């Protein structure tokens, strides 16, 4: 049972016994939960220093009721046994540092690379605790910032369209007339066009469906700034897929940054500032093409395990079972 995330409720259903009673029996008698060395502090932090490796990931996840935990994982474990290096309640840099500094310096100095997002708390903790490690900003996090900026522009136009339609309806009512919104060739009204364009803006045009291509042909001529934003997001993604070296990527990133400045799109100015501030860690991706995908995958496993357990009622016991599987 310790090595399989199947819940006691499912086992109970399988063997036609009471799932809650089975879980209580496992907790109190069948497992070594009550003699577990980390039981007293597990809900605040868990540490498995022997699981440390040369390549780590750091990320955050929510266990229950939005309570955030920071998780440090060893990439070599590939999300299986011995994956968890540390797990702690909270996301503040000092909280993370206090736990990671319990690992002997000689072990921490063996870490050569840590992948993460742009969160300042993560960067500070990694800089303090892993002096010899190269920090790599996750490329997918950078791309997400760009796509979020595109969506921000789309949402702004949608609210404008909704406001304009509301005013037109009000004027028609005053004049005792019926209001008929403009309907495009694909059957969308303007507000529908902007709402239904959400997904096509996340994809390269080569992956659009026929209906998405038709929608894009209607959308972009009406909103050329949205087309600019979309092209900037796609170009940023291409830098990570096409470039083979830091030098080439640096030049392309500099050109992209200048084009963002020239475009004058407010949401993208924020993205450009973030990229400029972290460009060295972003470019470190091209050393080994490392991403934080393993951390995201592990977070998904934690959420799936939480779902099979029907939520987290006893945090310490949940973490004990998680540790049995992944630590």
C-alpha cells in the first residue's frame, strides 16, 4: 500500500470493507506512521537530504484550501522513488532557506543546476543555498507570460465590445427600436468572436483548425495590435525551439526586446522587463535545454494522489503517505 497511490476508499470498495476503517487501521497499526521520524514537523517541513542530486527543480503546489507548499525535487528520480528532496509549508524565501540549510554544505555544493520560475523568493533561496548551481528560468514560464499578455489585450477589446453593445442596446431602447448586432460570415458577433478566439491565440497558425483560421481572418484585420501581440508571443517561443546556442539566442532575444519596445503594447512591456531582468537565467536554458517540466509533472501527481485520497483531512498522514511513495 505504501508504494501505490491507491486510496483506502478504493481498496475498501474492492474488498467490500469499510474504507474509513481500513484507512484508520493502516494509519494506527499496519504502517509505521506513529514512529515516523518526521511526524512531529512534517506539516511544516520534510527533508530527505540523501535524495539530493546534481539537477534539481523547485516549485510550489497547493495541498488543501489553497495552502501552498514549496517542493524541491531531484530530476534524476523522474518523479518516482527518491524524488522529494524537501517539502515545506509556505513560499517565503526565508522559510525555504531555513529548511534547505539543514542539508550539509558539502551535499548542497554538489548541485550543479536548479530549474525554477521567475519568483523572487525561489531565486533568492536557490542563490543562498546552492552556491555552485546554475539557475535556469523555465522556458515555459517565460512563454506563458507572453501568452498571458496576448490574452490581456484580447480581454481588453472584449470588454470594449461588451460596453459598446450595451450602449447600442440602450440607445435602441430609447428610440423604441430593436437592436441587431453585426454577425460575421462565421456566425459570430463581435463579442463572440473575441471570446471564441481565446484558444487560437495560444497556438501557432500551422496548428489552427479550419474554424480557428476563419476566426483569425476576421479578428486580426479588426484588431491589428492584437496581431502584433500574437506575433511577438510566437516569436518568443521560436527562440527557444530554433536557437541552438546562447550566443544566437541572446541576439534574437535582444531583437525581440527592441521590437516589443517599438510595438508599444503595455502588457508586453511588462513581459519585456521581466525577460530583461532575468535574461542570464533564461539563457542558461540553452546549456542543457533544461525545463521545470519535471516539477510540474510531480505537482500533477500530488494533486492526483490528493484526489484519490478524497482531499487532505489529516495533513501529516497525507504527507507521510506521499513520502512513502516519492521520498
